[in-house]
């Protein structure tokens, strides 16, 4: 799992801004769930929730974050839960 600073650097490089609130939201459950936190928001549904909350550019930031954590893939909810 990448550190939040690494996710922010990725977004600065690709989108021109860090989108810290997106990374914080995606990883919100890490303290209580550890790596299993990904099952909560690291999937296509999580990207769409980010889009509803913060817009299309933030959804791109979520995609960048999730791809880094899933080796280039954005899984479905079912794929994360298996």
C-alpha cells in the first residue's frame, strides 16, 4: 500500500493537484481494518462515490489511487471481496 504522500505526488504529477481529501476518504478505514479497508471504497463504486462528492477530476484522483494499490486495476466490489 502506498503512503498518502505518494498518492498525492501521483496526482500532482498527473492532475496538477494532490487531492488529499480523496486519498483520506479512500483510506479512512485503514486504522481499524488494515489492508482490508480496500474492500470498503477501493473499487469502481468507490470511484463513483468520489465523483458524486467532489466531481470528475476527483474521480480521476481516486482511479489513480486505486490503480496504484491494485497494480494497475480498478476492481469491482465483488473482486475486492473475494
